[in-house]
C-alpha cells in the first residue's frame, strides 16, 4: 500500500491491529501500533480495546492491565465495549469482585451495561462457584430492567448441570419461553448433557423431540394428520420439495416461513451428547439408532461421535462392531482424532493385544502431515523384532522433532504390557521415558509396581516406588502396603528403610502391619 504511494489512516491501522489481536499474534499487532505512532497518528479507543482483549485472551493479564493504564493516562474514557472486555478479563483471572466493582463504576459514569456485559459478570460468578450470587443478579436485572436474554439463562443452566442440579436447570429452561426468551441450540445441548449425566435419558430424548417440534407444535400436528404424514423435520423438508415439484411454490414458501420459526434444530453436538449418554448407560442399541437417525437427517458424524461409539461398543463387549465403526469412519472420509485411536488402543491393551495397539498408533502417526512412512515403518520393524527400547526411543525422537509429544500413547502401551504380563517391555518404556526427562504418571507406576512385585523383581519395584516418592506422587495405601508386605518376607531391611520416607510423604500406614516389619 505504501509502495503505491497510499498512506494508511487510523481506520486502516485499527483494522490491522484488531485482526492480529484476534489471531493471537500480539507482537505483530504491537509492530503496527509503532508504525501508526511513527506516522503521527494516535491510537483510539477501538485500537486499545483490541489490544487489551488480545492480551486477556492470551492470559497475559499484567500486560492487558498495563495497556489499560496507558490508555487511561492519555485521557481516553472507556465505553461499554471496553468495560465489557475488562470485566471479562478480570472474571477470567478469578477477580470477580473487582469485575463487579467495574460494573458499578460504569453505571456511575452514566454508561448502561448491555446483555453481553451482564453475562460476563454472571459467568464469572458461576466460574468461581458463586452460583447463588449469579442467580440473584440474573433475577434482579430481569425484574427491574426487563432483561431476558437467552445467553444469561444458558450460562445459569450450564452451571447448574455441571453441579449435577439438572432438575433445577430444567425448571429455568421451562420458564424461558414464558418470558419470551427462546432456548438456543447451546441451551438445549447444555440441558441435554445435564440430563444424560443425571441418568435421565428418557427426558433427554424427549428434549430432542422438543427441539424438532420447536415453537410451532400445531404446524407439525396438522402435517402429521392424513395419509401423507409429516412426523419430523426431514419429512417436512420432503413435503416442501414435493410441493415445489407439483408447482405449489406459494404454498411451499408459506410452509417454509412457518418452518423457519418452528424452533431450534438439533446439531451434531446435540446428537453427540445423547449418544454419549446412551453409551454410558450401556444402551448401545439406542446409541446406534441415534447414530443412524442423525445421518438420515443430513448430519455427518464427527470424530467425537465415532470415538464415543467405539468406546461404548467395547464397554459392552462388541469389539467387532467397534472396529466396523472405525472402518465406517475411514470410509466416509472422517479423519480420526487421537481420541478415537486412544479408545481403540486402550481396549486392545485390556485384552492383552498390545502389538495391535502399537500398530494402530503407528497408523495414526502416518496420517499426520509431515510424518515419513519410511521412518515409522522402520520403528514398526524394530518393535516386531523385539527391540522395544529402540522402537520407543525412535518414537520419542520423532515426537520431539515435530514438537508433538503426548504422554497418553506411551502410558496406554506401558500399562498394556503390564496387563499382558510383559513387565520387561513395560519397564523398558519407563526407562526410555525417564531418560528423556518425561514424568511418568502415577497410574503407570502402580501397574509397574504390581507387575514387578508379582514377578519377584522386588528391587525394580522398590526403584519405581522410590521414583514416585521423589516425584511427590501419593499412591493408594493398598499398593504401598502390599509392596511392604512382600518386602517384609524377603527384604525386611528395605521395608524398614522405606517406612520413614512413606510417613514423611503423608502415607498413613497400618500400625499392626508396621509391628510385623
């Protein structure tokens, strides 16, 4: 732009700064601010708002407050938008009291908070566990200001559901329409999730039907009568298409207008919530029916849908069907996330099929952009030859080269080897991870301690336990007492040496047991 002789104005700079801030590229936003100042321009309230919001989003709170201070010194008075950004930022820091004071401050200077501003305060109160205060504020602004906002109700409903108070959430939901405040897709999904977690699957399923019937049940009732029945939204869509083909365009248009106001249609999140609920209740047939229904209604399953179903099928022992769902996923072009592979690997390991789980993980790696098949194939060959240490060292080097390390696959495979009673291989994975200075989680340590103890490798078991003490992990007392009991038979001195360290780590040991050692 400058090369062509055009000089950027304040609006141009403000748009660029705002764009880079929203992308999280704050350093580049600051560089444009310096150019703006070099061109003799002064940043306005919109520019400062963008910067402050950007730093809050990046959790760089001190810098956000510093920019607010700098703006204030320049005599720029905050508007409702900036106050809302500040209230959101303070709430995200957990400083809800200060956020509430800021709300009072803006009212004192004559600014009228809008729905977004109030919602930030209410959400902040919910996030720090002050649900009663959030509810009181919502009721106060509803009564005195006629303030009825779907987002406000949704925030309260979400928090109630998180706390296991699904019935109370349902009461608020049922009152919304009476106040002229119609639930959004997010509201429906939040309540549906709460009902599923509370074990109220029938009510959650009824909520799905309510979404489809929407705010015009009479429309669906009328269309459901007669020979050409229309019982759901898909049939309604077909009805419109048939009317168009028959030349009844005006009637079809009128029907579409009615349909547009008929409510909120279920989305992929809605179905995922319900499928998850059915799977957790071991009603896998119900989950599979929903899986078919969503596709019939034009929704494509995503990795969350597939991962939930795969896990659910494994839980009821339908391993073959779980792999069919995995194949269905690949066939329909849905790229599996690691969560899907995690579910497959975990269940394979529980069935002592660790080699198959390892091959699946390599399959996942091959699907990642930039990974070389030759390198991964070489690691698989190492594993097949029994060179476990070399294979896992190569995997870690690959992860670090691509800056894409995750502990989960290593933990699953380590525990899998323990479950398959192959403690040598499990210990090799532990050793490799430790050499790379990676903290092994407590669950892996528990499996190793038990497996090594059962195989008579007490020195190795003690070393793992000492590792947990050094890392500050506190294991279940039953695991520790079992180890001490075994040691007291063959390595009594070792057991006696461990007791003081265990006490200092906060373990409460059985007094009678200690007398025996």
